[in-house]
C-alpha cells in the first residue's frame, strides 16, 4: 500500500532559500513537472499547501467523489513501472483509490524529496533588478526563484455562496472541497448520515455525486437547486483480473487514442450526422450510448452534436425524456431538466441513480429560483417560503475555477502591476501558459487551456512536456528572461 503523507522535505522557507525553479502545487501536474525537471541541470522545489500529494484528490474527500474518465485512461502514461505494477480496482476510480495511486507514484519515484508540505503561497513579486521572483508564504517564510511555475490546478479555490448567515449555523457544515480527511487513510471519516437532516446546496457535478450518497442513509435530505445540469449514467463496475490484464496490454493503444480524440478521452464521435439518419436509427443509437459506461453518450455521439443546434436538440430531447421516465413526479422531473443550454454544451456530470433519489420519501427538491434562500440560520436554511431545520449543511457550490487560485495569491509583475488588476475584465494569456508583464511566470493548465472539456492528466502531460521543452531551450541557450508581447495575448 502506498504511504499517505510520507516523509516530504522538512525544509521550511527561509530568506536564503533560492531555487532556479519553484513549482506551486503537488497535484498531478506539479508532481510530473517536478519529475521532468530532474532531467535538467537546474535546482527546483515544490511548495504544497496540503500535508500530502494529490491536489484535487487530496482536498476533495466527500462521499461519492470519483473521476469521470475511465481509470485506465486517467493515470500517468509516462511511468512504465507504474503502469505495470498498479492495478485499478474500478472502471471509474473513487477518490480514496485515486489518492492512493498518486501516493504510490510519489513513493515509486521519490517525489517527496523535492516537496515542502503545509506551505501556502501568499504573495509572489517579480524583482526586476535581480530578474527573480520573491515569494512570501502564509507561515511568514520566503523563497526566491528565477522561474516560477503555477501548478495550482483549475479546481483548487473552493467557493462559498454569498448567503447571509453562513457562519451562524450551529450544526455540522462542510464544503465538499474541504471535507474532513481521515488521518489514517485516503478518504474521510464523515460518510454516514444516519439519523441526520441534511441540506445540500448545489447540483453541479460535485452535488450530483454527494447527493447520491447522502440520500442512502440520511433521515431527510433537502436539495437546494438553482441550476439543473444534464447528467448521464456512469455505469461503473469492478475491474476483474482478466480486464486488468487486458488494460495493461492495451495501454499504448489507449493513450494513443486519447491523444487523437476530442478532449483526450477514449471516445470518438460517430462520423455520421444526426440529421442524415432516420428517427428510428437515431434513437436506437442514442439508446445504445445511454446504456454504455462513461462519456459515450456525450463524446461518442453523432459528429455534429456539439456543432449543429438541430443535431444537439435531438439528443437534448432524448435525455430530457429519460429524466421524465426516471423521475416519478412530473413537476420534479421538469425542475431537473435544464432549459438554458443543450446537452453536452457543458461538461456532463455522470451519475448513479441520481434521478431515482428524487423518488425516495426522504429526499425533497427545493428550487431556489422559485423559492430563494434568504439566509442560513443557527438551525438550518430559511427560504422565502419555508424554514428547513437541519443537522448538517453541505456546500456543493464549486470553485472559483481556473483563475481563482491565482487571484488568491498577491502576484505582482513588471512595474508592480497586479495580476488581479490585469485580469479584472477576464484573463489574457499566451497559449494559457504565459502572461505579458509577468516574466518567467508560467501557468500550467491555466486559463485558455481545455480543462472544462479535457481528460485532465492527458492535458497535463501535454502542458508539462511543452514546458519542459521550453525550459530546456532557455537553459541551453542561456536565456534569462521570457514573456509574451501584449499583442500575442
């Protein structure tokens, strides 16, 4: 079994702590970037806010958390020893197994030797006279570097709702991205809701996953929904020995297929147009995809599903009818059907009996567009029309995605320009990797990357390999400073 927190660097940040390269974040991206930099004659170090590796999978431990990519397409493709020795237990791995996997990788390649844990970056200022970045951490420590690489990830800045009284509630309250962690394992001790009255705010991908689990044991579950999402069946399964062996034999083909597909998943669009087949043929194909695991119904559908409004409308209506069939109360079903966007035009949450939850007597849907939340009270949630007495509130309210982690760091570039100010009207970058006025600062899987539609590890490997090639070029050619022109953004 992989060790969890490990023996990471005990070094604390000090004034004389200089490295050629500093990486912020020890998730999938930061771990691989650190590994690649060992190939260059450059000193580097990683600073991580958490007490262990894993990034998103370290922080998000809520019940039901798992990824939506097939396990065998999600792991690193670049470690032959890991591909051979690690065996996935489920087709879509749950969070504890994923975090265990990332710790296994860290153990296998001794990645913790270059990581300082429990150290959150507070500020980064570019020193023009010395052409280096000066970093200040929340613990008061400092460090300096020539190149600064952000590997903070697109989902690392939890977002609380702006509802009055959030701090007034006297019961248990959790944000899904800050769920209590089990110090003796990879998951969380908070996973049984027997006898509890629970309120979940939010029905995005995280909300869908946690609602499915809470509904199994909670005495009463109230789901506070503002915006419904289109969901599709996950259809997860255990991985038997024969399937695991076949996966390992097929890794070269799997990763090659991912590199060539939309979003780097294992799915390919059907070459036919939805407009060129009969209604019977179209619906039969949709039915087949709906009963296949994963994103097939989204990324394996007709080629014009995401480009032609009429083609998209066909699939959208098919999914809407599935919801109507699965939810017994017609009024509830209609509230669960999005009216503001077509199926697949946003990333599709994958679910396991999510819609059936609303058929249970212990689950009630509260549409906050009709009955808005007025405030959180000491004992629950008050809406315009009712007050809900609760023992626990779960905030599945998502993230300040992609730019949020960078905005929460006080980053100053040339002329003391603040990144927050530069991006006040939206981010501007070159290839999502660099920002004019912020020399030698690099943002991996940052703004303008394909995170919303991407199998993240595949995008990460592409970003890191590109970054490594650039770093090697800078090192070999003795280039001291690099930044894009404003016109290139």
